């Protein structure tokens, strides 16, 4: 009995000892990498998990091997189970045999296509300091005007305003010119100039000379600008004219004439300020003394000025002129003076401008008269920024002076009669503006009523070959039109021209003697390079009629002519340049005054120095 119980206890201890050991051995064999071997374990599953190889097969190979392994394992297990007796009821152990290695297949979605970065990069973040601005946010949806960008400061170029020019040419031409200033100064400008030109033509004593010298100055202060100048001009020529249709007179000895003018002027003006309300003023004093080769003398002194009050776009002011003159010759001594007062008002806007006033003129001295003339002009914009319509109505007294007469005709004689002409009513209207970029124009028609119009006549019977002046007694009428064009696309090119058409309706005279009805002046300035500059001028003068003071002599027609001239300048360097001038290129017989032909083709040139 005791042995029976002892045997039973011994069997129970063996079972408790071997069952955990077999289970532990079976679990350990599942985690090894070597191929599975023949083991015995007490499990109910048909097959254990095989070891995984380190190599990774391709997708096709892994699929085929997996299917084959699965089929082979199932078949082997079924055959062994059929061959072995069923001992599940009598034994705690079951033996499993794996004949092939298990190759697992990893799905594509789980694969990692790139290697992880082993280096840890942390971006650098700079420390930022924020300063909030205490500014109120304004909600303004209107378009704001852009402020103009400031121009960068320009470096001053080397300024050489002073120069000296000397030249010679045919017709015994000598030429000289000099200009000197103090240089660049925004507040003070002073300088002087001198000019000389002497020529001798092909005719007997067809000589002329022009001399000029002067000084000038300008001082700009915060409030006012002071300008002044002194000039001296000396022109000389001979009375070389004679009737070339007749034989040359053997005793012909042309007399010499010269005109000497010393003038001076000074002006004080308030600087302009762009403000709504401003009081402006200016005072000017000028005068001259004139003399010729004979006994003609003339002294003149003019004091003029204005003051003007500006209130926004409204102007009101008064201008005045006191013109005193004395004129002397061998047969007369005259005091010829004029006083003018012109009160006015002005209205000005973006599209219009109106000036309205009256011109009161008191003529005193050798004659005494008082006149009241209108002084009205206005402008109206027709095409914005391009075309403006303008009109003007005015009148004035024109003083006859010996200096002005000698400047128009240097062949006047002695004892020229003096009489002031009167512009009784001048009416003009036209258009001005811009036709295209850089092309400006001005066109107007006019109708003038003139009393005592001065006219030049030959006085060959009394004086040999000199001119005198007569006056058309009564009111003459002059109708005409003027046209101007100026094309200047840049500082290197400038083309300009002016044309005049006039129709004279005289009061007592048959013709407007020595006054052409057509006149064209044109010119151009072209800078080809920085070294080469070309200039040109064209003058076309229409026909006119002349007659002698002796009414018994027939009138003489004066043919029209064209005068073409040109010049060139070449800069050798910054200081030295050469120049040339050609006059009367067409070599035409230009006669502005009866029996006094101008010079034919002539050319001169020289060199200059800038400093």
C-alpha cells in the first residue's frame, strides 16, 4: 500500500518537472535564427514559427517561396499525422518537424525607401528685438499725390565762360571779340566785352567798321536784384552809293560818316515770390548820348518803374515812364519829351488771362499833345496745354530819335526832320502754343492805324547820295500777318523762322517808300558732336519802291533778294577752338537802300581761346 502511494507521488513529481522544461525549450527555439530542428513540445498548433533569414528576397521570389513553404508545410504535417499513432490521450509531448525555412514577405507600404539622417541639424535663429510704433492707423482710401523725387546732386563741370576770338578774311576783313566774367556765382555777376569788325568791299570806299565795348554787373540779394551796364558803340561808313547806270563820276569823293553812342542803365527790382499776397516793384533809370560826324547830337534820359499788388490771382498796379530828350543839329534844337502813366488790373487763371488798363500819354516840348489809349489784352486756352487764343488792343506815341534812325539806315544825312508818330489803334489776334513736342508756334493778324508814319527817301539832288526822312501826313493803315515757328527737340538742335506780310494803305504818299511787303528770316543751330557746331541764317526780303525827295525824279524799284549765311565752330580741346563764317553764299546783289549794294560773297575765320 505504501509502495503504491510512493509510486504515484514519484510520477507526479516527474510530470511537474518535465512539463515546464519542455515548454521553455520550445519557446526558446522559436527565437533562434538557425533553421528549425526536430523538437518535441506539448502544443496544439500544427507548426512553429521558423527563423528569419537576414537577406531580403525580391518581390517575385518571396511570393513563390512563401507559397511553396506554405503548401509543403501543410502536406508534411498531414502525412506525419497520418503515419503516427494518435497519442494525444496517453502522452504529454507532441513532435513537430519543419522541413523548409520560412521566408516572410514585407508589404511595399511598410518599406522605408530612404535612409534616415543620422546628423541632427538645428536651424540658427537670430535674436530679434521688436520696437512697436505708437502710430494711429488712418483709413484713407483716397489716392495720395506722390512726392517728387529729389534730383541727385550734380557735380559742377569745369566752367570756362571767358573767351577771346580773332579772325581775318577776304574783303580785308578783321574780326575780334572778347568776353570776360567773374565765373560762377549765384549772387554776383560782373564782366565786360569788346567787339570789332572791319570790312572793305569791291566798290570805291565801300568800307564799314563796327566797334563795341561795355561792362555789366548783377547783384542778387534776398529781397531785391540790382543790375547795371555801361556800353559804348562806334559805327563808321562812307557814302559810297551812286547810280551805277551812269558813268562813274571822276570827282566822286565819298564823305565819311560815324555814329557814337554812349549808354548806361541801372535797375532795382524786387524778387518774385510765389505767394498769394505780394507787393512787387521795380525802378529803372537809363540814358544815352548820341553824336555823328556832323553836328547831330541827341541826349536822352528815361526814368521808369511800376508797383503791383498781388492778391491770389488778381493783380492791380501802375506803371509810369518819364522820357526826356534833346535833339540838336545845324538847323534846329528841340526838346522832345513824353510822360506815360498806365494803371491796370489783371485776372489770371489756369485757362485764361486778362489785362485791362489805359495808357495816358502826355507829349511835351517842341510839341504838346495829350492822348488816351486802351491797353487791353487777353488769352484763352483753346486746347489744353497746346493752343491758346490771344488778342490785344493798344495805342501809343512813338518817339522819333536820331539814334534809331541811324541804326535802321546808316546813310542818313544832316538836319533830319523830327516828328513823333502815333499808333492810334493797334488791333491784333492770333493763336500760339505747341503743335507737337518741341515745336512751338505763333500766328497773328493785325491792323494798325498810324499817324505821321516816317519814310526814308533819297536826297541825292540836295546832298549827293544821302537819305532824308519824310512823314505821311494823315492816318495810314497797315494790315498784315505774322507767323513764327521754333523747333527745338534738344539743346543740340534748334530751327526757327519768322515770316511777315504787310499791306500799306498810305494817307498822302503813293507808296510806303523803301518798306518791303514781305520778309522772311530763318536760322538754325546744330551741334553735330561735342566738338563741332554749325549755324546758318536765311533772309528773304521782298521788293520795294524808292523815290527821291525831288518829286520830278521817277521812282526806282528795289528788287527782292535772298541772303544765305553760315558758320562753323570746332573745339580742338577744352580751351582752344577754331571758327569760320561765310556771308552771302549765293553772291547776290543785295540792295536794301537805293544805290547802296551790300557786300558780296565774303568769308573769314580764325581761332579762339576759352579760359
